[in-house]
């Protein structure tokens, strides 16, 4: 019986490791392909199918830097992502705190409404968003409209409903006694929020920051509709130029831009990953 149990344990271990190996291969294959393509001479996407160590070159990276607006796209992407992430954190932290700690008319219906609007795909809102930006563009003389600021407003508004739920769930797991002690000591509600609650929200703020930043950085659909001036293209929109238009089909440079463009996201993720598990698990305790 003991020998049979040992055999089953070995089988479970082999099965688990086998599944992990398969998943790892599935995840890393596209990454290897795009990196290999970026290091091969020529403009064929399928040049990355075969690894040729003798033919590795950085010429595609050099062409990318010298003959494209790659760093301008990166700068525009960072402006949009950092701004929308900052505004999202400001609005969602205050909204989540209000939903978690205060009782007011329409609270339950408001939370339900935010969940319901998350069920609809973003494409359904594109016509409304386009018309709204058109109105803002005419009303503000082009300050807010089909530009980076308009894009920031769209991402900020889109992030508020779901992230407010995350904040609320996280705050529900923090004892109210901490704030009640501050009230007894004479602190106001704003002082309690900024000096007691906000420092405890680091993990969930990191989660929201990562999701908001990555979501905006990788999005192509909305920027391709909103941004009409090539000097304001984000990275995702700029990459389209390598496979259409004046750049023709430059798959190797497209791959090089993809590799370089992924580095900022990788750095942000590595810097904040230790907050991810803590923030997500605490936010899931109470919904």
C-alpha cells in the first residue's frame, strides 16, 4: 500500500511538472520567435522560425532608432499611461473609500451599476466616446479632443468602475477600529483617510497602477481612433506603420520595436510584482 501511494505521488509530480513545462513552452515560444526575428537580417516575419546564431544582428534595432519615431511613441505612451494611471488612482481611491466606509442613498445601486457597465465591450462605447470628444474638441478649441488629453480622459473614466470595486473590497478587509481611534484623537475624515487609510492601501494601489498602466500601454483600438496627428501616436499605433503605409512590411523592425517596447512594462512589473499577490488576495476577501 505504501509503495502504491509512492507511485501515485511520483505520477502526480511528473504530471504537474509536465503541465508546467508545456505551459512554459507555450508562453515562451512567441517571445522567442519575436526576439529571434528582431535579430535576423531581412524583413520576413518567418525568418524567426529557424535559429541562426551566425546571422544574428542588431541592424534592425539601429534602423528602428535612426529611421522611425520610436522614442516619440514611447514618450507619448508614457504620458498617456502615467497620467491616466495617476488620475485613476486619485478617483478610485476616494470612490472606493466612500463606498466602503460611508452609507448614502444609492450606494448599492451605484455599485451594481458599475458592475453592469463593465459587462459591455469597449467597442460599444466607441461611437459615444467619439461624439463626446468631438463636442469637447469644439467647446475647448482643441485643448480636449482627439489628442493625448482626450485619450487620458477615456482611460481614466474607463478604469474607475472596476478599480473602485477592487479598492472597496480591499478596504473592507481593514479594521474600522483604526479610523475610529483616529476620530477619538480628534482627526478629521480627510486626515484619517490620508494619514491612516492611504498608507495601508499600498498593495492594492500597486495592483491598480500596474493594470491601468499596462492596459493603456498595450491598447491599440482606442488610440488608433482618437489620435489623428502622427506626432501624438503612441507605441501601439506607431507599430502599425511597420506593416502598412510608408514603412511597407518591415516585420524585423516591427519585432525589434516590440522587444524594446516591452522592456518598460517588464521593468514596471518587476518593480511592483511583490504587491500583486497581497493586493489581489486582500481585495478578494470581501466583495
